[in-house]
C-alpha cells in the first residue's frame, strides 16, 4: 500500500509548492489538494465534518489545478492529485483542456480525484440543480473522456451536447488521468466508477471492506477487471492499526491528513508520517 498526503491548503498555510517538494524528498507517493470555488455565507448546508461551524479553510481554498501545475514544476516523481475536485462546477470543454494540459506539464503524474459536491449553496451559485448533480457529473466526465481519447470527439446527453470537435493536447496518460470518485458506498457511485472511473476514494473506513465486493461486482458487470481498481482512502488520521486495516482490506494507497497550518506546523507532522513509508 502506497502512502500519500493531503493538505487543505489556504492562503495562510504552507505553500503547496513547497509541500510537494518536501513530500517528494521524504518519499511520499502523492500529494492531494481539495477544491472549493467559494463558500456562500448563508450556511444552509451543514458542515460535512459534523462540526457546528464550518472550518475557515473551506472559504480560503486556492485553485488546486494552478497549485498542482506549480508543484509539478519543482518535482519529478510525486503524483499530484485533487482530493476532491468538483467537475460539476466547471465547463466540461475548458476543464478537459485544463486537465489534459496539467497532465502534460506534469509528465503524466496527475490523478483526478472527484466528487459530486456537498455544499448546496456553492453548487446553486454555479447554476447546478443539486438533485441531479450526480447525473451531470457523469455526463461531464464522459464528454471529457471523449475529448481526451478521440481525434474528433462528440457527446450527446441530457445535460451535455457537444458537436464533433477537435481538442489538443491529449493527456500523457491514456485514456486520461486516473479518475477516483470520492463518497460513501452505494449503487450509483459504484456504477459510475465501473463506467468511467479507475477507483474509489472512501471517506472513512467504516464498512469499506464489505463494500469492496459490491464494487468489484459492478466492475465485472461492465467487463472491466476489478484487479485494476485503485482504492484510496482520503484524509486518513493515521495510526498503525487503522493503516493495517486499510491495507488488509484492499486499499492500494492511503492519503494521510496533514494539519491546515504553516510550515512550522506541517513539516514536523510530515516527518512523523514518514515512518509509515517503511511500514506499509
């Protein structure tokens, strides 16, 4: 099982570019950064963490794609990913070009961790109908995959209609950067993974082992090899027992949560986490 890290970056934390360099030098496999375009102040949607107040870092999130491009320029090996990105909030054509360009400039090191979104106000400000956001994400990702893989690409769905089109550059990784979908186990999420993604980012490990059999069945039904699945628990607060559970349950990588703090806070924790690189 590989070990990566994630930071909820802000304008007050360690610079993600510096963190990428430090993480690579210690031997971590990956660095993931989350996405929020903005946070409406109304707070109709309760925090996903269960806390009474939404943590300040949500409203101070930088653009992860720019951060990862900058990080790619100072690193050579470490995988660079979104954990978790929000494709519903992007135009699918420009987002496809943005992602393929990032895969090119990183020499094929991009991992696209995505989700459907939890913040209703944030989505609504982008014109998204919350009730149908999962279906919208599916169509956007299928249209993007077409642009990444075909010389002339088109897509016609309920929400997305794209006439035959050219778009370059194509991603270094084919049929595109690995797509990992975050969220709780369920038939719709597993159907989407089996249709257009490469793996699952469970948030928390409760029931993960039992759920994996259903995900593998969904992959087999699509004539896809379950052995190729990436299972990547996101935002893990690590200890030996928890990481052993993930490894023994079939996780291919665990992404450890760094504190959203300055370099003086983050780098000592990064050093603490480095011991897991030898253990797992």
